[in-house]
C-alpha cells in the first residue's frame, strides 16, 4: 500500500481540527477518504488521541493566520472578534495551502470581498473600500499586475510599476485614519467618512502614498496619453522616461 494516502491523511488532519473531531467520533470516516492499511489507520487514530495533536493544529492555524494579520491589518482590525469565524470559513474552503504570503493574502481578501458582495458584511459598510485598499497595496508588494473581478486595482504601463489605480467610494485617507485611531471592532458610522466615488493613484514603495485624481486624468491614463504636465504634477506615480 503506497505511503502517500497515510501522508495525505496526516497532513489533512493537522490542517483541519473539524476533521480531527469527526474522525475521533467516527473512525470509519477515514476509510471513506483514504486507502489505508489497518496498521496505518491505527497509527493515525493513536496520533489523534495524543495531546500534541492539538498543538500541531494550533501551529498550523497560526502559520496561516500570521500573513493575514500582518498584511491585512486594517481589515482584521475592523472585523475584530469576527475574524475567527471568517478565517475558519476560509480555511474550510481553502484547505490546501502552499504557505506563500502572496497567495494566502490575496485569496483571503477575495474571500471576504465575496462575503461583502453577498451582503454578509453589510454591518461594516466601509469594509469594502478597506479590503480593496489592502488588496491594492499587496498587489503592488507582490508584483501582481492583472486586474480581476475581485482584485480591482488597475495597472497601466504609463504608471510606475509600484503604482495602481483604485476606485473608492469613501475618502481613503480619512477612512484608514479612522480605522487606525479607533479600537478593534469599532463600527464607523455610515456618514462619518465623506463619500467621494473617485479614483486614487496608490503607490507603495517604502510607505503607502495616495492621491485622488480627476476623471479626466483617469481616462488619459487608461488611454495611455498622459500629458507631461500631469506627469510632473504627480511626479513619482508615472513611469520615468
């Protein structure tokens, strides 16, 4: 019997505390998922009943949560106590991981944006803009240039490679400052932040810079015909000759 099923079962158990509980309660579930010998099944059940297995599961979750907390601090702060249920739901949907920060963060941001789209986070009306903002600077950080339905940051060759276009409903500087200044879980009143419905140039090199730009400049950027005057006015955001 190939060892691969035993290895896969062990990896799945470490990654999924719910699966551990289910198999401890109903050991027969292992035979439905994996082709194991009797000895392999006995070994896995013995491992499940060891106290160290709880630590293994905990370390696995910490390793997956760390990049989310480090690279999506504002979204995590807004979600506060809710973050636990959303990370668990995310890990249920995305059990397998390569532990690459880029993939984990962009997938989790997309996962939460889908929840926003489904109306499941309507009690946090500003979260959509915060998620898009963090998705944007992480796209810059990890050199992601493609826009998708979930990753709405726009790159155009006239822009510096560390710059993206981003549409926001609310004034981003005020919104991020509000998140920073308040306690985790603080719900920002719907009318607290000014609505702008505008595009921003977002740049991330050593720090995050942003500037709101007029619709005319947005159209010029998308058409690739930005004037030298605009390039000079927003120096650093555009590709240098």
